[in-house]
C-alpha cells in the first residue's frame, strides 16, 4: 500500500471513530456516553461539554425537565391572589404615574421611565382610563379598572421562580437543587407581596433575573460561537440589561455582574493560543455590540418614547430647566414669546438651577419667633404661582416711565420687590432657619421702601462687565452687597411653618454651584420687543442629559422625613423589620411586607455555609488534593456557579451601605433572589433529594403561618393575645 492509500485509510478510520462511538455500561450500571469530537471556531478538536459548558457533567440528559418547570410555573401563578380593592403604599406613586402616561401629562420621578411606561400601557390595554386620583394608601378603587396593572406586575413576579429554577439548573446540573431555589421564591411571603401590587419591584426583578438567565445560557454556547443560538442569547442578554436599567438605576448592579463575567470570558479567549487575534477581535466586537451598543440604543429609545408620550405640562415641570419646559404643551413657555433681555421695570420669575431648587417665592407669612428675624418668609417653591413674581428696580427706586427701557447688565446693583406683598428681597446677619452657616433671607419694607440690606449685585456666570442678562439662557447670581453672601437655594425642606417649601438662604461660600445660580424664566415688560422661545428648545441629547442629572440629584436628595419608616442595610438579611403596606389599626385592612422568616434565615445560614465550603475547596485545590468523580463536579459547581451567585448577591447588597439616600426594606429583594439561588447551589454540593422534601415542607408550612401578611388581615394586632398572629411575632421589631 503506497503512502497516499495509507493516508486515505487513516482518514476514513478517524472519521469512523468520530461518528460511531458507542454507549457503554460501567460496573455500577451507569451509562457513559463518549461525546463526538467537534471542531471549534479556531479549529481545535474539543469534546462538547454538558450543560453549562463543563466537562464530566453528572446530568444524564441535556434537556430541561419540562414537567418540573411547568409545575414551578403553575405554583408561581397560583400563589398570586389579587383581592384587595384598596390602593397600598407605593401604588399611590406608580399607579398615578401610569395614569400620567395615559393622560400624556409630564411628571418627575427619580427612576428611569420604563417600569411606569409598562404599567401605564398595561392599564391602557385593559381599559383603565387614568382617572383614579391615587391620593393616599387605603383609598378604594371602586369602579376604576385597575386590575390590568396589578395583573401585569403579578405576571412578571410569577416568572421569578421559573427563572431561578433554570439558572440553578444550568449552574448545578441538578433538578432537586433547582427546585429548592424555586421553592424558596414560591413560598416567600415578601416576594408574593411585592408581586401582586402596582410596583416597580416585580418589573425590575424580572429583568434582573432575565439578564442572569440569558448570561448563563450564553455561556453554554461558548463552543458554538457565532451560531444562531449564540447570537440569540447574547442579544437577549443585552435586551434584558437595558430593561433592568430602564426600570431603576439598581439595574447597574446586574450590568456590572454581566460585565465582570464577560471580562473573564474574554480573558479566557485571549489565553487560547489556538484562537487568532482576528477571531478574538470578532468575539470582542460581538460583545461590544450585544452588551453595550444594543442596550444603550434600547435605553435611549425608552427615553425617546417617554418624551414623545409625555408632551403636556404637568406636576414635573418645575424640576426641569426653563428651556426644557418650553417643549411641553400647556406650559406658559410653550410656543411663547417674550423679551430677549432683562430690563429695569420688568416683572420676572427667577428659577434656581439646582434640581428641585424651586422658584424664588414669598408670601404674607412671617418666620416664627426664634427663627432669625421675625420678617416675611422667602422660600423656594416648586410650582408656578403668582407669589413667584418679582419687580426689578433700580437701587434708588427711580423709574423712568417715558424713556426707553434700560437693560440690566453684569455688575449692576438692583432691588427685587415682591409683586404681591411689595416687600424687598433682603438679607442680614441672622442665621438661616436650617443651614446654620448661611444667612437668613427675608422680605422687608413696605411699598418698595427698605434699607441698604435690600441691594443685590447681578453677576452673569461666565460674563464680563456690561454683558446683558438674557432671558432663560443666562445663568445669574445675586451677590448681597452688605454681607458679601450669594443668594442660594439649599434644597432643604422647611418645617410646616414654612409650608414644607424649600429653604432659601444667603451663602457665604461664593463658589459657583447650581444652588447659587438662577435664571430668568418669565419676563413681562411691554416696552421690550418679544422673540419666539421656540429657538430655545433643547436637543434630544440635551433633554436626556438633563433628565439624568435631575434623576440622580433627586435620588440623592431623598432623605427620611419626620416619623417616616425606613431601615438600614444590616436589617435586611436577618429579616429584622418589615414594611407596612396598608392599615395601622385593627379595623383596617392590613398588608405587611415581610419575608418568610424560615426562608430568609435559611438563606443567611447558607451564605455562611457557602463561604466555609468555598474556603475548604480552595485550600484543598491549592494543596493539590486529588478529587475525582462527583466530588470534582461538586467542587466545580461551588467555585464557578456558586461564586457567580455570591458575586451577584454582593453587588446587589453592599452598595447600599454607602448610599446617602433613604433606604427601605424592599431594596434588598434583588439581592434576596441571588441568596435563594445560592442556597440551592450550595446544597448541590451534597445529594439533595432527601433535603428537597424537607426544605419544601418547611418553606410551605412557614408560608401557611405567615400568608396573612401578604394576602391581608383584619382584627387585633399581633401584640394582642387575642390576635391569630400573636404567636408569630418572633421579633419585637415586626409591627404587624
């Protein structure tokens, strides 16, 4: 046989060996199936791993147990009972915002718009007309068709256990472990409570879990790069990431999780020397497109739809700049015309550039005794009002009624007289009501008469002496001549004596900040020619940028009010304190947000157990301990699958310790999803068939005991021995 015949024979034998490998039986009777070799994108022959991309998977088949998944989904749907006819807690916010979308009325919220848009869409498609006022928790819906909005949130909340089942199944290759994770969410009273009302939480958690599931499924496609399924899971991951961020900024945490996973994946590909740099570049560009460009495009599209739908003036106008307001139908700046420059004798409104800084405002009420001088209050007001009007005067009160108007320029000294009360804007060496290092600002004098403390110097930011003050476009500061301080909106809310309006002070810190910058929004002066304000409308990118600045500052400005219930991050994992959704006494219908204590404490124990097991496994691996068979698989599951879930829990929990805003108990629930999945994965480290029944019974019985918290209750409170919940108040901090 010549060399060519030998080579041809060898190739035929190799092909036959690849195509006709046989199934064999081991001594214990278990099947072992030798996998055919498959050529990867770089030409290297490698064995196709089982689910999750890992070799030596203990799974006997490679398909999802459909019947088990259907069971999980049915149980998830059955637990949701939408029965109460009363509005609860944050439904008064997010239900009202859904109504705003239906009515196309502009509003302000500290979260991105996707969640509220979907709530409004669900209501619109199910016949809700957007007329329920959503004034306070406990109001009856009566004839209003609210069920569609609740059903939408409940449907997304019901997807969480199936998602958890599929994620843990991919990571652990164990159906019992996946069932444990799913059952912890099915029987958690907290997840049920959040899912059956008009809230952003079930929508947010749906997209977070969808992102993780798609990421895990994409990882299983690593040996089939650029195939249809590879692209499908990559792009679906990007879609879910944009949804997560589009509901709340908390979505940044799951974006960071996917980003870290992607970075490790690319690092692994870079270390594969059989992969050319051109192929690596293709992998990199594909991920940039699917995980950065696509989510960014979808996120931007969300805001585009948001601005198109909400095109009518509403309660959110005052939080945004004057140029932003000029695009809103019904706003006094929409398609309006007014003078281009400020002149003496003009009646104006002055708006602070700080987010929620408000309009410069005064009224007949005086500061109370003991709060600075007993003079007229000057505040910041977030809404348009007649008491926002001020008259611009010369320092000597002279007013030439016959000559041409004289423009106010950079460096000029002026007086501002309140139009309604005729008192001048005034400051002096009395401390401000709340910001003690600042000086008090008051209204002083009568009919425009006052003293030297009424004089303010106009300063155009970035301008020079003689520059005119432009309406809407100029950033202006007002320097007090006598004290040297600058007019400021502190952003702090005054007590009830100040009608809970914003504190206005005179700041001794003259550095330019939005708090000390103002613009002229409205201007009335019949002597001046008008220009159309349509030329001042901002571009789309300017609108998006301003919206995010407003949301971020608004979020950071959320501070607890007097007697307002809030919690701290260390409370959450131990289930220390719940959250009252509705009702405060025994005659009212009460709903109380509290996680199933058995499940939450089991998750906490599993976190500690996982860290211990991970430490032992890492030490054993470092010392070269030989692990074979199932022990090797369990160790791999712990270190990779469990490690990813632990990272997810840390990313969704630890950042709250450094947040300055007010925090609530429900902020922990995204992290709780990861801890529940980690519990299932941790128990995968040992055979779990026997534990599954124990966990299910414990979680189900605990759910039976505490289910009135989710579905509502009446009668005596838990501290009353006559209450049917009396024996279940296991912690004094539980207030049901």
